[in-house]
């Protein structure tokens, strides 16, 4: 199989979710990735249950397709190893706070002096500049500071937590991948590398295109439940009689008409009034109607109608029913110990091939010897590095 990104060779200094998710995407498409971890302070994903044959299932998923080098970056020998690798692995992705790697001798200028066409990407919560640059943060903080949470949720309860890390993945990981691929295409054309500064908060803010574009041109400050898509319209979740939920999104007139006819509430079609008071009255009546029947009833009703109405499924249901069950979104993949993991498949589908990294994430330091031998270290030298705890390996 010929992978699209087989020529990308990446040193990955990222951890937890944003960076590793992005490099997983690149690994699925064929990039050759060495994940560098501190043996005394490895990626915390390795500790997340369930542990299957010594490997976290979460780590095995998010770090599939990557080689593992367990290296003490503070050691003098680490510079020789990284500097040699950079001559070939010329895309660097790191997720430390600003200047951390620079102090260790692995900053952009340090590595550019060894390989002038290097592509170096720094992924952080707040970017490399500004008063927040060195602050710690997590997904909830990036969402809060972007302004998005201020007009999300309900008026009575305020912002709500999400079941996934929207900022980390949709803003951090995916913008990182876009930046890397753009820099790589540029380098192919010009021979020049680049430095990429990805702020997760910048990315979340940029995703609020509808609301922020309107506000910047004079619309009122957005609030929860005041817009068509944040609860200020019919577009919302409604509770069924068995305590389940129905997602209702009939924005376009044809879908809206089909929806109203399906639930037997046609008054709204005769009296076209979309004032806040009228919307509140209509939503109350729609909620009452939907609450009269169980979710199974509404699934049957809307299975025959194109109205943008779908059940809120449990994860088990989502995995086992269309559309996901039709799309090869659950795969089986094996790691270095022969353990088979069920994982989420690659959502990017090509006509030529469904590309997936060849193996699940491996144990810490699994590829130490292979990597060091590839850059000229003999077995005796490698054993000396183990003895000095410069490198380490864990089963």
C-alpha cells in the first residue's frame, strides 16, 4: 500500500490529546513518526484505563502508527541523538510551554542551524506571544476564553460541559495538521522550511464565524438562546416520554413544514410569527407533543421523512447503527505484543484506499534500539545509554 504522506518524517514531542491526536491523523496517512517521551515523566495517556496487556487502550489508539523513543532530553547525550535525527526527521511538533525546548537546546533556531529546511510546529493553548503565552490551560479554559461559551448552553444554567474535547481536537489537532501540510507543500515548491505557531484558543475563536462576524458588524452581544442555532429557535433537543432525547434541526422551510406535519402541529405554519415570545410558545408546545411518545415512536415517524430530525443515540447505539456502522468506523488493530484493540477508524475516506496506521501504540521505548541503530549507534553504545538512563524501555 502506498500511503499519501509516506515521505513525511516527524519527531513528535507532544503528549495528552491535542498534539498526539494530530500526529495520529498524520500516521494514519503514512507519516513516519517517532514519539519522544521522557522516561521519568511519560505521556499521561499511558495511565488511562483500561490497560490491555500492559498498554492503555486510549494510548494505543491515539498513538497508533508511531515509534516510541524514551529519551531523557536533559542529558547531554540527548542532543547528539536529536541533532542526528533532525537531519532526516525534519518536521518537529512540540507541545511544551514557550521556550521550554529552547532552553534544552531543541528550539527552532537550534534545529534550523542543523537542517535549514526544517518545519517546526509549536502547539499551545494560547500561542507563543501575548500575556497568556506561558499560562497553563485545558479545553474548558480555551472554550471559555474564546467567548464561545458565553452564548452556548441555557439562560438558566449557563455554559455546559461537552462530552468531547472540542477545542483540543477541532482547533488544536486539526489546525496543527493543516499547518504542517501547508508548510510541507510550500517546502516542496521552494525548498524553505517554516515555523508554525498554533494557539488552541485562537482556533476556537475562529470557529465562531457566524456569530462573531455578525457582532463585529454591529449586531448585539450574543447571549444563550437568542439565535437560531443556540436555542433561540426550534432547532434544539427535546425530551421524549421515556427520558430520551430527539435532536430537531429543521431550519429550511421544506424541512420545517415536514417536521410540523409529522408531529401534528400545523398552527405554526398558519401563523408565521418568529418573535421571541412566539418562538417560546411554539417550543413549549413542540416539547409537550414530543414528550407524549417514547423515542422509538419518533424514530419510526422520522425514518420516513426528510426533516433533519434524529435520535440522540448512546455510544453503543451510534457504533452499531447507521450511519456509522455503514462507514468502517470501527477497526481492529494489533500492537507490538499481539494484543488486538478495537479502535475508531479514519474518518477521511479516499477512493484509492481506506488508510489506517499499521499498528497500535507501543510500550514506552519499544523502538529505542531500532531508531538508534538507524543513525549509527552500535549495540555497545546503546547499552551504555541504557546504563546511564539516557534511554529506557518498559514492557
